[in-house]
């Protein structure tokens, strides 16, 4: 595969992973604050928003690694 055409896609995957994980971290911090304040139910409810973000980040990682393997396989 052409590294020049794939590299921007891989970079975009990593950039989007950063966004998703940053959002998940923000939610985790908010959930922790709720738990520390004694509102465990609200903390758990908030934390539910993390699941999709982590799933998306994982799929982006899968894509980046697959494309990376395709680049190295051609060498």
C-alpha cells in the first residue's frame, strides 16, 4: 500500500482517538467528583457515557493498526 495515502488516515484516527479519550476522561472526572460528594447513583449514571467513547476509540485503534500492518506488509 502507498504509505503517503494511508499516513494521513492513520494520523486522523489517532487524533480522533485523543478526542474520544479526552471526553471519556472528563466524564470519569465528573463521575469521580459525584462519587466523592456522596452521589453514587449520579456517578454511575454519568459513567455510562464513557462506554461508547471507549468503544469508538478502540475501533479507531483497530483501524490504525490494521492500516499500519498493511503498510509494513508491503515492505
